[in-house]
C-alpha cells in the first residue's frame, strides 16, 4: 500500500507570495492533518480535515488555510508569506477520527526569501 | 504554550549502551502517548506507544515508561545501535482528537 505523498518536496518562495502544498493520504484514510516543523519548536499542529470538513485547528493565523477533497486529498495554502513561514510542512493521515495511528508523509520544505 | 516538552535537544551514546530519552507533559487529560523517530528528509515514523492506564510498554529493544504522577515519560533503547541515530519526538493526545508534539531529541549512537 502506498504511503502518504506530499508535493512538491521543496519550494522556494518570496515574501508576500502565496503557496499551495498538496498531500495524498494512504488509500482508505479519511483524515489528514497538517503540521509545521521548525527548529526548536517541534511539530506544531495546523489543522485536521476529515470527510472534507475541518475538525480541529491549531493556533496559527488565518493566512494558513486548508481544504480536503472528496478523494481525501488535502491542500494547504499559506498567503502573504513571511520569512518565519520557512519550515518543513508535514501531513499525516489516519483511517478515521479518534485513531491514534497516524502516518506521516516526507514533508514539503518551504523556504521564504 | 508547549504542553509536551523534551528538554534535551541532543544525546550521544556509545553503541551497545542504553539510550534514555525523556519527555514531560503538563496536561493531565492526555490519555495516550507515542514516540516517533525521524530521519533527515523523511517524515516521522511511529515507534512505540503507551496508554495512560499502563506504566510500561515494551517492544524489542524499545521500552516506554510512563510516570503519571510526575507527568513524565521516557524511552529506553537497549542496546543502542548506530541505525538508531535519528531525531525522536514524543507526542501526547487525549481521545485521539489532536496530537501535541515535543521539540525532539537528536540521538547520536557512536560506533
């Protein structure tokens, strides 16, 4: 069974631009969560989608948004990029809400210059 | 507010010896705890977990201990191997709704 895939793997953007990251969960998994990983901050939860609905949201500004499609694929959008948005963005999928087993993709490394 | 903390950013251990990674948490509502291992350029992979109703869980060379009164958990790796060199994250959850991660500990096992 294929794992969680994320595209693109690397991205360089300029401050003020916007970016869209994509995540395809494991087949049959309906929950997708997004995390931001930065040095010294660990993994910070952004939001989780289940059946196309946002279920949980972390403490991030409104510039960070997401959505989930009917095939469970998810996108994350960051508008008006800031230098501090440079990070590794990870998505994780779960078969269902409440499951403790989540599987991570390799991440998208975003660099904002 | 960091609800899960890993106060040691790095740890070096000789091959064959024991590695002990520590994690503290503040929320007594957490009912499940997990350890993930992360290699560079890869996403975290699940290593071992423990429910709050237990105080120990063992899987091969890996053992997780939970001390609820101290709000502390630890991961023991015995014996440590060079392939164990990675960043280890502890995570906590209540009812599986959301996961809170620590900042990670980079383990280096010296051959």
